[in-house]
């Protein structure tokens, strides 16, 4: 279960898991951290309570002050997948981190081992653009795997490139999974409305109090900023660097930009040959029908909608001429 932020992926995934005797597996790069609940949208109430609750995996694996990377996530995911297979439970992967999802689908083999702190320190003086350019020079085939707006992910890619044979860069093992990719679909304007509505709800639920509590527990403002979006902007506000109105406007704009970056990732999924079945307004009945066909081994219909065929805004004509390569600037 994938798709843009604020489109109801968790609720839809939980519903499918409950119907088909499955369990949810989170594929979110921030939900792995303990104490980061509201800002990451863990939405625990969606899973139910008590014996009727749908089990969920790969939440709360690390403390916010720990480093947690894609390499570690893949190891954890493979263990959970094996456990679910042994119990004959359907894994329903729900995630908002496209890189994590792509790694799962294509079964990435990521050499490089644990973080090399000495090597990372040697890169600390470089600007973000210098790091991207170094990655482009030393391992250009890793560029498509990395969110270039996230400094820590570019650093990790350089770390991997440093410890492996560049001739083998970018190659992943053949997929072990046969995934069915489902995603709620809403027009862009509706997604933006839902983003604002959800942000206001999270603020009422105590987003700022959550971030302040993390800081009081010893997580620095700088470390909180590394988690991006809600945590970066909240840290700036709570540290007294911006006023509340500016905080809200900046955060809302950041989440909408993130949504656009997700959009570009999912267009890339489609270009790479991974069909996504987009579900208008998160149509559960349609999702359940597709899952039934999938589990029965029956042929699936082609997706009724392809994201790569949809263009937004006045630049759409130019995008038709050039294809979707411009999305990479927003990844």
C-alpha cells in the first residue's frame, strides 16, 4: 500500500489486513523511531485495540538519537517477512517512504555494512550540492535510488559506493516478491486540502508537545531537524527561530513539496515496469477485489489510471514533450 501522504494508506491497509488474515508491515523511514508518533503518523488507533487489533511490524525499532538506515531496515523487513510466511499470514506493506518501498520490491542488495562515522565526518564540510556532485561522479547509477534532498541519504550512498566494486553498482538481486501495488488516488487539489486538514489535526493532538518532549529527553534541535518536515519546522519554532504563523506556513509548504516528490517516485515506479493500481478516493471494495484476484492467481486487469499520464499546471505541455525526467529535480 503506497501513495502520497495524507491519502489514508494506513486505514486502507489495515482494512485489507483484517479482511485477508494479514498483518501490516510499516515501510516508513521515520516510524522506526520510538516517541515519534504524531509527527510520523503512526495512527495507532487505526489498528484497533485488544485481541481485535491488527498486528503491525517495524514500528519503534530505534531511539531518535540512534542512526537507522535502509540497510538495517531491509534486514528487519526480511526477518518479518520470513516470520509471516512461516505463519501463513499475508504481509500488507504500508509505507510513505518510496525508497524503502522500492528497496523491498526490487530486493536491494546493499553492501556497505554499518555506518562509518570517520568517513561521514570527512564529508561534513561539504555542501549538499558538493555531496550530490561527488555521488554523480563516483556512483552515478546510485542517483536514482537516493532522495537527493536528504543529506544523510546522499552520505549513505557515498559510503556504500566507497566500500563496493563500482562495476556492480546499481544492480539488485532479482525480485523475490510478487507484489500487488495499491494506492489511494485523489486529485492534487484534494490531496493538498487533506494535507492541511491533517496538519491542523496533528497540532491539536500535540505535535509541538511531542517534539518538545523529545528535546527535553535529550534529542538536540539539530538532530530533530534531520528528520525533516514536522520535526525540522517544529524545532525551529520551539527554539525561537521563527514565529508560529511562519512555522505553520513553512511546514505546510514542505509537506506539499514532499507530496510532489512522492508523486515523482511513483511515476518512476511505473516507468520501471511496476504497475500501480490507483484507487479513486481509496476505494476499499475495488482494493479487496484486486487482492482476491491476486491471491487466487487470476490475471489482474491493467491499471485503469497511470500517474505518468497525468500532468499538473501550466508546464504540462512541456512535460509531454520532454517526458517526466523533470521530476528528478523534486525527488
